[in-house]
């Protein structure tokens, strides 16, 4: 492999089952062909939720590593390379190693991309055998391809409306899918939830005879790398997980881990000039946008706000646009990718306000070349796929 672009091209050319296969039916066969590697993995922390999965995972991972514990993490989607999805102690798998696993599984013809990558994760982490694995669901939970494992703790982050066409159009229905990761007698840790979501989680925990802990929010000190008020819940859940797993841990070392945790594109603050601040935040659903705007209002109450948004197709962009319109002085839309992005024309039909188009190159100019005369904040938000092109 000469570069990560070679592997990306190979992935693009491989024939997968189209779309999302929200089912375990096609997962079990390939697992059996490889002697069920998911049954021989290190202790697993399994994370589901609508918002906060990646940041909660980052807090847990960083704290464990600060405590001298070897970790493996499986996340999705990636920003720039598939390698980012498979990490040992925060270091992505090499291109050559990933290509080896890819070659090993090339005979499989009925998998979706995510199913294949998840199988590779099980093979990779079985071989590497870290002390702990932290696994993030791809979609939902109950029928997610990762939900063949038996974890030592199940984690459910904040639940909101997203992927309604697959998971259901109410909070309760979506919560039922997320709560599908709860296993019999395995502890469950969640944070503050909407009442209808919490009720579903509680009922499922009782049904499975699984102890349930509702974590309290934790303050985010100014020296933490991950900022944003919405991180309070994610940090609180992470601390509860660490305390559950390692009740006698060194809190100073763990706090260093929390402080240095990284998750690019989650309220990432750039200051290209003394008068211009750029916030890059993947608020890819209504709850995410709301949380981002609440943090902006608190931290930059007097600043002129400009927003550049890019939405993935099939998202509920109308609600996100409404939130952004109310909060911003200027709003632009970037059709960032012909494959993934909602088109400019589609988005314009969802709002009555002027919505000037902006290109990826112009978006980069706002980050690195724009010199305002007064204090301004530019928020770049929307799809993670959009964020990946500008961060």
C-alpha cells in the first residue's frame, strides 16, 4: 500500500450489499467462517446512543490509557481514513495491516461495508488482545452488527431523534433500539435522558436483571481538550464507567486522561486571527445542533455568528435549519460532496430565508484567510462527512 488513498480506492471499488442492513442475519454466517472471533475478545465496553458516543468513548479510552491500561477502540465513521476506526492505545491500524485483513475477508460477498469492517475489528482485536475494548455501535443497537458481543458493561449516551426511517419516529422507539445492547445481568450505565427514553432503558434493565446506574453530569474544566457544555454528560458517563471498572483507580491519572481526550470535530476551536474564532462541530441532528448553539451562546454571547452548514442526505435538515436560522446572523450552505451531501436545491426548499451557497474551498477560506473587522464566530457544522473535508 503506497498511501491511505490506495485503500480508500479499493474500498470504493469493492462490491457490498447496498445500503444499511439493520439485521444480524447476515453477520453470523461470516463470523462462523472465521471461528467466531467475537467470542474470544478482551473485556468490552459497548456504547450506543444518538449523540455523544464518540466523545464518551474518547474520555473512557484516554482515562484507561492514562492509568496504564492498553485499549482497543472501534469507532465510525472515520474522518480521513478507514484506519482511524481501529486503534490500539489511540494509534490507528497501519494501511498494510488493514489490507491484510481485507484480503483475508475478500471472499465474502454478502456483507455491507459496516458488517465487513466490524468483522475485521473482531479479527484484529482478537490478534492484538488489549486489556480492554471500547466498541461503538454503528446504528441503533439491537440489530447493529456490533451487537453479537457480550460486554462487561453497556453504555447508553443521550438519545434523540435520528435515523427515524430505520429506528422509529419516536424517542421511545429509538430508545428501545439503543437499549437492545443491554445483556442479561450485565451492568448498564447511562446519563440524564428524556423521561420516555429513561423509562424504556429502565424497563429493559429490569427485564434483563441488569444493574442500572444513571450517571450525573460532570463539569468540564477550561483546560480540557474536549469543550462544549454537552460534554458534561459524556464526561459524567465516562467517569461512572471508570469508577465501575476500577473503583480504586488513581483519580489524578484518570483526570489527566479526561483532560487530554481528543475527538476531532466536536467543538473544535480554531483562532485564525485575534478577532475571529472558528468552531468546528459535527452537530449532525437536531439535538446536536441545539447543544452546540447553547454552548456558543454561553461562551460567545456578544459575538457576531456566521454559520456554514452541510447536511448528509436523508437527514431531517428542516429542523436543523430552523435552529440555525434563529441563532445566526448569516447562514450559508455547502453542498460538500455529490455522493453524501443533501443538494443545495433540496435545502433551499426547506427554508424561506436567503441561503447563499458556499464551496468547500470558500469554507476553507473562512477558516484560514477571512479577516473580520469585529469579533466574529464562524460555526462550521452538520454532517461528520462535511466536517471531515474542512478539519
